[in-house]
């Protein structure tokens, strides 16, 4: 008889007991969003990858309906120049058009400024193809620009590679960009990430929100290393105050267009989280299935955040050190248990 016949059932029981409440299934992840709804019926497939909707004569939603997260970037054109808001998911097939080439199709020879809604991997793929990148003016970003190059690191982007950007300028929170006959006000709204940017065209009453708020793709992500629940709540309230009941909202994932009620729902849900009134479940999320995230659900809205403690503490170096130490101890203990279980039990028959 070997000890593993005793140890194995114990380990299996412990494993089952430690399982997450449940894995998030696609039906839950996508809520009431279905593939055909992730880009407007008014859009047209311009090739095998991109679906483009002319929201008006100078505003284009460029959707990637075959991407895993149904990304939408936006092209906002003025009389003298244009702004590209985000640079693609990075999932387009090799040899297909870059987001820069798609933008050029609608802007003629006008110069194009790229503004990134934030630095996550699924919004920056073709950023290096743009000669004019304007970043939000924050001390942590300005300090990292060397010889006109800002490099997005793997931790910021959640990707494997480093992304150098050609920075043409910085723009501060609240500043207005003049595109010639069209102005965009730029807001830095930390929450999803610190550098999250929202663009507001007051004249057209259009807001482009990136990942700060979108509808709906597995819910709102507030578990990233730059996420901050308190800032998220403050800035969702700020965006509510900046906008109106009839403002049109355009997000970067899922159904591109949504209304202010969805932002109001986000604001209420964040309020329950920061005031300690949230009822969390622990679930896995398809973007990071190995981790039991906390989720606060309010109707169709899911907000995912870090387990046990809020993001700023979860991602702090002390927490990472604690996790690394506990993991090492657990692995060492398991190693000892397995080695012990594989040792045959010696039965002393001398007295029989
Ligand atoms: Zn993101």
C-alpha cells in the first residue's frame, strides 16, 4: 500500500473546496450582447476585417467584429486635421490594413493625430504606424518621454512586447483640440487605468469613452494594475456632470453606442463598492481565468475587481511579495507531501 492512496483523495477534496464559485461562461461574459450587435447595422464591411459606420459625415466608428473583444476605434475628422481614437486590437490577419491605413481612407491628406484611450494591448496595436501621437499630460507619462519617444511597457499594456510611440505633444486634462471647425475636449479620467482618456465633442454632443465605460463585454474591468475604484467613482460622477441626458456615448467594446443611463448605472454600482455596500461574488473572468476576481453585479452590469483587497493594494509590491512567499511555501509543502506519499509504508511483520 502506498500513502498516495490516502493523500490523493484528500488533495482532490481540498482542490474542489477551493474552486471558484464558478467559471464565467460566454453567456455570462457577453450578457445580452450578441456577435451581430457588436457593430451597428448601419456599418459596412470595408474588407474582411473592418466594419465602418459613418456616425455623421465627419465621425466614423471603425469596428473589428471578428476580434475577440469586439473592439471599436473612432476617427473624428475636422476641416484641417483628424483624430484617431485608438489603434486597433492587434488581432487583424497578417497583411491586412493597419488602422492608420483605414483612417487615411477617410481623411484624404489631412494630418492624423493618434490619441489612445489608454495603453492596454487591445487599443494600441497599430500605434507605431502613426507619426503624430498625442498623450495625456501626466507627470508619470511626461517623465518617461525621451527624445520624443514614449515606450509602453509590458506591464502597462498587459502584452509581451514594448511599444515605442512617436510623441508629437502632450495635452492636459480639460484642454481643447481644434481640428478646424470642430473641437474636442480631452479628459483624463482614471479608474480603468490612470491614463484613461475620454473625448467630448460638445457641439455634436458625442462622448468617446474608450474603456472607461462601454456596453457591454464581460463587464467593466477594474482589476488591472492601474485600476483605482475611488478614482473610478469620482470620475464616473464627473462624466455624468459633464454630459446631458441626450448625450451620445461611444465605447471601445461591444455595442458601440449607449446612453447616459448606462453611465449612471456604472456610477451607482461603483458607489456601492467604494462605500463598502457591494455584495461580491468570486468568479473567474475569461480575460484572466486563473484568478478568482471579485465581481459586483447590478443587472446587466458586471464590475470586476481584484480579490480580497482593492487594486492599489493588490498590485502593491508588498502584496506581490506576500503572494510570492505564500506561493513558494505552498509549492514546497506540496512537494514534501507528494514525496512523502510516494514512499511505501513499511509494515513490520516481525511480531506476527
Ligand atoms: Zn483596457
